[in-house]
C-alpha cells in the first residue's frame, strides 16, 4: 500500500512550510508568498483529473525555485520536484536544467486526498481572514479547494475520512 503525506503550514508572515513524504524520503521547503503557492498546488492536482496529463507549478524560495512536475499515467502520478538556484533566471529553463530533488509515484486518488486534507486543515486552523493575514499577498484559495474536493469525491473511490469544510465553504 502506498504511503504519502503532504502538509502545508503557515510559518510566519508570508512564509509556509511545505512537506511531502512517501515513507522512503521526504522533501521540505520554506515557501514564499511571492507566488500563490497553495492555490497552485490545488489547481495542479485538480488539473490531473481532466485531459491534461502533465501539470507544473513553482514555489519561490527567495531566491531559489522548486518546480513540481506532476505526470499522470493511468491512475498513478509521478511527482518530480526540481530545484533551481534562482527563480528569476529559471523561468524558461527546461525541467531537466534543475536538480531533481525528490520524486515518487503515487495513486492520483491518494495525492488528491492528502493535498485536499492539508488545505482543509489550513482553512480550519486559520480561517480565511487568518490565512490572508499570515499569507499577506493572496487570499485563501476557496474556489481551488472546492474544485479539488469535488473532483476527488466524484472520481476517486477514496474510502478515507474526509474532514468537513467550514460551513460557508461547503
């Protein structure tokens, strides 16, 4: 059985700690608010439920970049995280120009579940106003969370518990 953990914790004004682990290895980054990072994760994973089999998004680590490349093959997703030394210089660089920092292949249903749960945990802990206060540049990605939740519950035969959204988000 696959193991996958994903967490997103606001760790200061304009910073979040993003952690992904698969039981073999883990990756942890301190992500800046220069991008709408949590929304990008939610949109990227949700996008895998459609016709697009590859999704990319980047986190600004000031000055480094980590670029996530999600490749769906059938019901599995290969997650590859590439690190670049300077986000401003790597915009057009191919993925392979970065250093492969972490990779794992997991079921889409599991990836969808752990990302959904992490985002729901953030909004339950901080609320939309608290998120905006800590993340500063961007509001909590309500629509992206609702979209991923709808797709995950519609397409995945996930038998794990799904926490409830705050009433006004449900």
